[in-house]
C-alpha cells in the first residue's frame, strides 16, 4: 500500500500565510521558524494528527504559555513544518 503525498500546490493550499484578521472558520494560526517567525493558517483537523501533536508538545516544552509572537509558536524550521504538515492533510 503506497502513501500518496500531496503535491506542492496542495501544500500551499493547506498552509496559507495570512494577515491577522484572515483566519477562516475551521483554521487556526501558528508561527513557525527559527529566528524570524512566519505566520501560517492551518486546518483544525491537524490537531488530531500524532505528528502535529508532537510539534505541539515541543512548543509546550520550549515556550510553555509564553509564546513570543503572542500566538501559538512552533519551534522548528519553516521547510520542515511545511513538509510535515503537507504529508498530514
């Protein structure tokens, strides 16, 4: 049984950079990156994925409730985040 990975265009649809007021229903914003953080809007359905839950655990260990961007911050490189989340959806 093969695992089909979404195309890059699908990944771009899943992960959308947005303005602070541009978070549609069913999505939430996260900040990702080492150093400069970039904002992504991701579907809430990712919260059920074990790999995404691992990212949330890492965020909890590193930041607790003191997220430097004022929102949920994921402590990993942007390219790794995009690759991982594109495989989950």
